[in-house]
C-alpha cells in the first residue's frame, strides 16, 4: 500500500475564519455533504465557501470578493 500524499499523519486539523472570506481548513479532514457522501478535498488545505455563491460547492471560488460583506465586528 502506498502513502496518500494528501494525508498528514500525526497532525490535527485546524479551521481559520477569514474575515469576509472562506473557512480555511488545514490538515486531515473528511467533508460530508448533506446526503452523507464524502467529498475529497482538493489538497491538504482547502477553502470552504461561506457566502453561498460559489460555483464549486462546498469549496470557495473567490466569488465573495465581488460583494462587500460586513463582518459582525464592523456591524456594531
């Protein structure tokens, strides 16, 4: 059996919230859609869409850059 180059052994996953952008997911994760199907991340790090306008669901395609989104900290 060969090692999977996209699996980081002994590393925990982390999620970083990008202001007015996606969630950056780093490390070994399993993404499951609403129907219970596994979605393979394109690499060891992926960006998950938060704006809902991506054409690559659930991954970010940069569409959020086309609109101004106000973060909760800026709204108050």
